[in-house]
C-alpha cells in the first residue's frame, strides 16, 4: 500500500540554524499538509498546500516557516532560525481529494539544542 | 471546551472488553475522522464518517456521529493488547482546508 515517507526520522539542530524537513506524499494525492505535535500534546495544524500554493495556514505558521513542492514528488517544510520551542514531532500528510482521509507519515522528531 | 476534545483522556481496560471514546467539536463539519497513534509513530486513519451518516462500522470499530450534539464516539469491541495507542478525532473546519485534532484518548489494553 502506498505511504507517505518522511526524512530524516530525527533531526538535531542548534538554535538559530535553519532546518528542512522532507516528505514524499502519496503519488496521486493532491492535498498536502504539515502538522506539529509537541511531546505529550495534541496534533496541531500548521499548513495545507494545494495546486502549488498554500491554501490555509495556522497562526503558528509565521514568517519563520515556509513550504515548497520543488518537484512532482517532494514536499518540504523549512524552518528558519529555529527556536527551542520548535522542538516537536513534525508530521506530513496527504490526501487524494476533498472528503477523503489524510494519510500521515511517521514524522520527523526535531530537537533544537 | 476546545474544538475536538476527547474524553476520557486515558482509559485502561482488560483484553476482551469494549472501549468507548468520545469526541466533541464546536463548528459545523462535513465529516469527522478517527485516527490511531502508536507511541512515537504517525497517525493511522481508522474511519471517516460524513455529516449525513449516523453510524459506521469497520471490523471491530463502530463510530457514531450526532451532529445535533456535535459529538462522536468510537467503540472498539473485544479489545486486544495491540489496540493500545492514542486515539484522536479530527474535523475539517468547514469552508477551509484546516483540520483540527482533538486532545486524544490514551487507551491501554491489559493482557
């Protein structure tokens, strides 16, 4: 069964550095998402992406964050000038079309030192 | 209460028993989804119920939706140790692409 893959599984970065989290969504899916889950807390929506542009973003997704779909397969989340509070699990998800469920990757654990 | 709030927060049962988790939400929805998350892993989609449906089954899972009360429940029958996980409901915010996840129920099934 096709699945969403995320790399790396764990990223350790110094505060202030930039980090890029990578995702390969399921190939025929059209909608792409990034979520964040701070340890022990709920899954928080960051951003949705459709038709090569951001379709929705949360208040968390400020100028520090950006997303890109540089080619037909990858979907990346860039965090500039990371802060300690950016430490969390970051999940990528995709879905085929409206009204269909999202499929999640296993996440990238981001640790900011 | 927050959009997508589950209760109980934690549930511990014996193998073979049924587990019921509830989710409440605030805004109007087109559908509601339930997900499972094993520790340290991603979310696995379990069931999607549309706003015009009242009940849906999938194997040992039964989901109900009451749009008048803005609530949903997930029932796992004949639970197994492998069902131990956190369970979340998620709702798309109507008219947007945004999804809101609940706070989750941590289920522990004891062998």
